[in-house]
C-alpha cells in the first residue's frame, strides 16, 4: 500500500467536504498555524499538493518543492499563478460547473432585488415609514426588460435561461461571438450597455478584463439602468461606479465582488438608496460549497489512483 | 353630446393614469377633502361611479345613491362589498392580468432574496462585519428545490413558469385541481407544506382563505423552509408565524402583505435574521400601476360608450 500524499491546505473551504480529504491524504492546515513561516518550512517539503481558495503565487509554490497538484476551490483561479505552475510541471484543477446554478441564482436574486428594491423596501418597512410616509415609491419592473450578459460562458448561459422565464430580451458581449446560441451578440460593450436596461457581469477576472466596465459603460447603462456584478471586483471601476450612483448617471447597482476583499470600498459603503452590497457569496450555499469540495476530493483521488484529473485547467 | 359622468375617487392610485380619467369624467377626490362627511354629502349624489383601491363597503355606496359602477384598482377586491353591489345592480370591475408579471417577479424576488439572504447579507456587509467575522454563513440554495404554490391562478401560473427556469419541482394547492396543468396537486395544504422547501402564497383574500396558513402548516414547512406571502395578510396567522420564526420551527419568511396595512405587526418587525418585510409592493412598478390604471380608464370609457365592461367581476 502506497503512502498517503501530504496536502498543504492554505485556506479552508467548506468544512464537511474539506475534512473528507483526510480519507485520502494527510492534511496540514496552514491557516491554523501560529507561525506560518515555520510551519511552511517544516511541512512544505513533505507535501505534493496545495489546496487553496484563489491564492497560489510562485512564492507559495517555492515552499513546496515536490509540488505536483494545486487544488483551487472555486471556478475563478486568477489568484493562482497558472503560468508558473505549468512551467514547474504542476497541474492545477478548479471547481467548474457545480457552482453554475447557485451563481446564476444569485445573479437573478440581485437583479430582482435591485429592480424591485428589496433591501431598501425592507429598511423602509422596518423604520416604520409606511404608515407615516405612505407607500414605497414605485420601482422599475423586471419582466419584459432588456438584459445584457457580459460573459456568455457556462454561468452566463444559466443566467440567460433564467432571464428568459422573466420574458427578458437577451444580449451578450464577450471577445468572440458564440455560434451555438441565438442571443444577440454585441462586439462593443458600451453599445450593449446603451441598448439594455440591465447589465449582468459574469466574466473571468485577471488582466484581460481589468476595468472593462468603465465609467463610459456605466454611463451608457443610464439613470434607469441596473448593473449587477457577480464576476470579479477587478472588472469594475469602483470609483466611477460610486460617482455614477451618487449623481444619478446610473440607476442602481448590486455588487457581490470587490477589488480588495474582504474590504468593501468606502465610497460604495456610503451609498444606501440605490445599491445592494453582498460579501462575495454567489456560490455560498451548503449545496454548492459541498459539491465544489467534492470536485477537489475527486481530483485528488484521481491523482492518487493514477487516473486523469477531472477539471485540469493547464 | 351627453354630460360627462361624475366619479367619486375614494383613494388615489397611479397618478398619471388616474388623471387621465379627467378626459372622460368629472372626478372628485374624496381623499383630498378636509371634511369627508361634508364632501360626501355634497358630491355623492352627483356621482354614478366610485373609484377605489380595495375599499368600498355598503356605507360608501349609501353616499352615492345613483351608483352604477365601482372601479377597483387592484386584482383583489376583498374590501369591496361585491354582494351588496350586485344586490343594488352596481357593477364592479377590477384590474386583473396586467399585474400578473410584476407580482410573479416580486414573488421570485422574495424567494431568491429569502433563500440567499439578500437583505441580511447587505446589512452584514454595511456593518463592516466581513473583514472582522469572515464570510457570511452559507445559505440554502434556490435551484433544484421543491416549491409549493398556494393558488394556481393566473399569477400562480406565472410564478410556476419562473420557478421552472430555476429547475424547481413544482406542486400546488387550491380547492380544486386544475385539469390543464401537469404540476403536482395536493388536496391538503399541510401535506404539501411537509413535502416542499418553499411555499409561495398567491390566493385571494377574504373569508374563504382566512387563517389558511396555520401554525400547523408553518411547522410542516420546517426549519429549512421558506414561506413567501404575496397574497393577503388575512391568509396567515401572523402571531404563529412570528413564534415559528423565533424558535426555529420555520427557517425564513418573506412577507409583502399584512392584516392591518399599512401597519406591520410588531411581533414581525422585531425579527431581523430570518425575515424580509416589504410594504405591499408586489405590483408597485410604474409599468404595472400605469397598466392597471388604464384598465379602469378603458372600463369607464366602455360604460360611457355603452359597450360591455372589460373586467367585470359580478
């Protein structure tokens, strides 16, 4: 019987699924260490696998000289230096597909909540304003609107399926047109923003999409427009967003992701009337977090048994 | 040219549509009167039409002896004494159909917001808890759940159409089984509540449905269950709901309607962690309120021109 591999777990993920790795491996939990450097120096050389949530720069790989595999909890792996991993012959896996439904659900939750002012209406009711000031002001509707999806990948397709049930007219933008969908394609994001009522961002992060949703795009969406971001905090110009929400150039925004998580830009925190803020939780359900953890489990098992990895990205 | 009819408007509805009645009639706005009794005594005898939002008891009809038509802004008319109107030969119209989409959208907004804790997550983010306490706790998912719709009328059908896009398994309860839908029918509400994750109420109010969602039904929904009410405040036992939310027998509720609007029961207001409260706004969009107002306009026009009414309920 071969010895169990050692896994360095940089950051904890869904506990019940993470703990199941102990069936397959000896796990070492860096995030529990008092002295991280000492822990890494002692444990790193024993390990052949790193488990992480979106974080694995070359410096972390340096501490694990026999590294063979990086398990990334999440579909986005912009914090993992995949080019460097590839150079070192290290394989990287992520957890695609299993989170599509919950992220799409959250995108719709923020779309519906944003258009119908769920957060603000709850505040209004709880502040006792209804009997004093009368009905909550009329809001904009969801059904029969035009939605533009920025990123028509697997999650974008799930979002589009849901939007159809709300009788929405669907467009999308990304670098290349898909030949297998009939939704309206825009080669230019600003042109799409000008034509739609609602813009939902679900593109990958990283340098290729940094600042893509510029002030001009936000302005094009307009004073009755809604911007939903369940992608990455880097795809936005957050200061421009704050300015446009404050002076009415944009109607409403619902944001789940930020450039410097877990910190939320103060310029956004101070906006209450036309902004919903959630702490990066689009995939944050028991159902999905467990499923994501089990994808990593299954990949580790495949590596141990000499089978091909299931969700390799490099 | 015949004289314009006089319309007594008891309560104001969507202003731009309400003001268009002036094209057809002489309108008198009771809600603007300083002395309502004096206003009614002077104006009532001139009028042949009453316009109202859900309120027209026999006593109001008494003030309008030549009453021929009641225009009720809203699909629900449980505050209009229709039996009495019929006895007097008075016709009653409501505004069905045009609000189906917005009410269904709101039902889904509350369903998605409730399951994914949109209101609570926004509070958590704004209170600065994310960097201090870590990620928001995992929530329950929306997709692939079982939903029970209480009232499979026109709005219920719209809700079901939307739920399908979230891959939900759909059941319904009402007095009689529909022969034209394939959704699972339950003759017993408590049995349905026991089997589903989410219960959405969209049945008419009035005596026939008073207290239908009893403590036993709420308990049957259970500690992971979600209750959404976009129907009427009378269909609930609000005190039982408060008790079940407090002691965990029910997971979450999202409520748009109350027994004594615009007052919200204090027992509900004090519950913050597992309850969304909105001030009766399911149809409260510009789009729908305008459309509802135009249904009343079209009915009044039909009466004046001697054509059949469009949405008569008696």
